[in-house]
């Protein structure tokens, strides 16, 4: 691009946004801050401020959770004993207490909650993929206008309240709810089917709430595929199904991974959906954590539950960061 | 991309998927007009009625909670937009520096971190901070806002980063060649270019905060009951018709907003492309 071409774009932007930025800068940062920015301090400042924020409010909290998970419960505020205490003037006594972790493994309630959460998350992720993949595929192949409309329709529910969308399913699934009323009016069943407080309801809730998270990464991937690859496969005699399994599916693996992780990881710790739709005899681990914390006021055990959940999710989270980083570095 | 033969499978699934997404919302809106308090049993003779809307608008606790949620969401969105933009800029444009990997890790982790873990760790931090330095004294609106900013800024940074990745650095380099210092380049080139991304990040952060139940529940204190908390305690007791009315109002507002902003953004994007083409044509 020529110098003048760049300059022309530059000037156009300056014109369009000019008045707005002038206003912003009149009431914005004072002159000395700009001076600071110009002397290389700016770079450090721009990196430093968000870094400090995230370290203080995201990283350090995990250290504190880890610390509290090793302490003893005590009846006070805050309800846990300090890990280290001064003995006399010169010595510190550190008490690491593994009892919370031992307790989690000794009581089958916790182990089964962990396994159940993984199972629910895995099954829901699978159904999410089953529904989301063909949808993403269809949207990626639609005409540009239809594509934009479809994408908007996918995202729109995501902007409305998550809580209310889960709530909507209560009205559909309960015994005198819409689905049972319709089925009985049509004479398909004579007894209402129990759907609330079952695994089925939780799967529905998770698939429903997380579907956009599955579709969007898949769509981003599928949209970039080169159509000539499929034509080449067809020329070489591959049937559409075979071309799909040999060309499209392998190419879309990064999208599948990203989508599945984006659904699976938060679903493991899901709290709202199982609380509203799920079983009462088998709790998911997110609910167990919150009950330990709020109902039993046992902060150390709640901390231990959180640390173990984090350990389970470390590998999926790192995989997610790997795919996410690759996606963001690549210009679209 | 076109397939040699059009199959019926993909359109069917697409239609089913959209039905799956919209039937619950539409049914909720439909039954908000129902006269019966049994929500899902249609009371034909007396419906449709707006009585649940009237009841809702006279419900003081819900209105107060909604107003509080709006205030928190607005402050959160602004804070998250500023911090998230900085992170996005740093990660996309600042090249290598010490600690870059860690920064990128702690900005993407909140995207998938289960809410109960984030909520618990935040609360324990606030409790510990209060013990050590006496701030924040007690929990309430401040702690909720800080917690919300921390997870919202990740979303903003992802949006800003992908927007920055879609522009090459030639514009910024051109401005530098013309003698502009980095702050000036940011103000005149980068900021206008990523402004749509910041705006959608702001909106997304607003709704994330407006919608958040779990993290707020952990870090809230007495007197800071947000709207999702009120809804959750109502909904736990079963379906209630005024929640349907509330949901309908929210869906309508959001739908209008999303449609309007989509149209505006599309128009701006088109104008931008036209200007780039014109500039290219005039320059060569």
C-alpha cells in the first residue's frame, strides 16, 4: 500500500472520530501522564496495570484457597485456624492439615459427586457436539446474508439471562408442564412422564445453555475451509460422506476441541442447572462445594473440594489455552 | 463451499436446533400472558392478560435489585472494557516480554473456570484482605464489582485481540513513520480501529455481570441483593408467572438491542470497507 493510501485512511479515521477523541482528551488524562507514556514508562504501565489486577484478584486467590484447604475448621470469623503461628518470639509453627483431603476420599459422597459431575459434563458435551456440529456446518455453508442472520439467532439467547433460560425449561419439563400437557392431549401418553429432577433434564439444560459455545468455535473453523478441497475429493471419486470424514472432519478437529473444552470445563462445576433441574439424591460437585461453604460453613473442606476440582480440570484448561492461543495468533 | 448433492440432513438439524433454542423462550413469553397462576395451564376465558406485568412493576424488591444490577453492570462493563483493552493490546501488539505467557494464561483461564471456584477464591481473598489491611470492610457492591471486572475483562481482551489480529500493523507503522509517538498512534489509529470491539466487549461485560448469580452469591453481603439472586430464590420455589413477565421484558429489550447494534455495526463495517477501497484507489 502506498504512503498516500495509508495517510488517506489515517485522515479519514481522524476526521470521523476526531471530535469524540478531542472531547475524551479534554477531560481525559492530564499532560504529565502522556509525558510518562512517551518515556518508555508507558509500556510498563500498560503491561503493569492489568497484570497487577489479575495477579491480585485471580492468581493470589487460588493460593489463599490452597492455604485454607490445609487449615483446620474453627468456630470464629473467619472459620478457619491460621496455618502458621508464632511460638514465643523466634519460632514459627506451621501446621499442615491433610485431614480435609483425607475426609474427601473417605466419604463416598464426594468421590461419587466428582465422578457424576465428570459423567454429566462428558455426556452433555457429546450431545452438544452432536447437535452443534451439523448446525455450524449448515451455517458455514449458507449464503452470507443467511449466515449473519443464523449467527445472530445463535447468539441472541446467549445475551438474555442464563438463569431465566434454565427456568424456562422447568415450565416445559415439569409434570403438568407444556411437554406433558401436549403429549397427553395428543393421547400419546396417559400418565405424565417424570422429566424434572432427572439426569435427562440436566443434559437438556447444559446442552441448551452451552450450545452457542459449541457452535461458534466450530463455525469459525468450518468457515475457513477451502471449498476446492472437497471438489478435489469429489473429482477423485469420493462420495460426499467419505469426503466429509476424510477431509472436513479432520480439518475441523481444532474447532471440535475448542468447542468441547468450552462446554466441558464449566459444565463440570455447573451449579445453577443441576440445582434447578437436577436430581436431589445425587449432587454435582459445584453444588457440594457451595453447600459445604454456605450450609455447613466448613471453609477448609470447601477449599479442598475446589482444589481437587481444579486439579481435575488443569489438563483440559491447559489444552483450551493452547487452542485459544493458536486461534488468536492466526489472522482471520 | 458447496456439496455436490444437497442433503436434507443438515437443514433438518439446523431447523431442529433453532426450535430447541427458541421454543422455551417463546413458551415462557406466551405464558406470561396467562391469567392462571398455574403458569403452564392456559386459562382461556380470562387470557391474555397483563396482570403479571402490573404485579411485577409494583414489586419493590425486584425493582430495587434490578436497579442495583444495572449500576453494578455498568461500572463493571466500563472497568472491564478499559482493563480488557489494555490486556488485548499488550498481548496482540507488544511482542515478547517477560511474563507474557503467564499474562495470557491468567486472562484465558477465567473464560472456562467453573464459577463456584472463582466465587470461592474471590471471597476468600476479600476475607483475607480485610484481615490484613482492613479493606474491603465487609462485602457488598464493591466486592461484587471487583469480582465481575476480573472475569469480564478476559472476554473483552479476547474480543479486542481477535479484532487486532484482523488488522496488520501497517497502519500503525505508517503513523509512526509519519512521526507520531506511541500514545498518539494509539489515540488516532489503534483506538478507532478497535472501537467496535471495545463496544461489543462493553456490552458483553454488561450482560455477563447482569446475568451472574454464582460469583455474586459468594462475594455479596447484606444489602447487596442483585436481580439474579432475587430470581433464583423465587425460581427455586417453583415457576411463578411474574418471573415469566420479567423474562419477557428482558428478552424483548435484549432482542431489540442486539438487532439494532447488529444493523449499525454491519453498516459501519460496510462503510469502513468502502473507505479502505476508496483510499486505496486514490492512493495508487
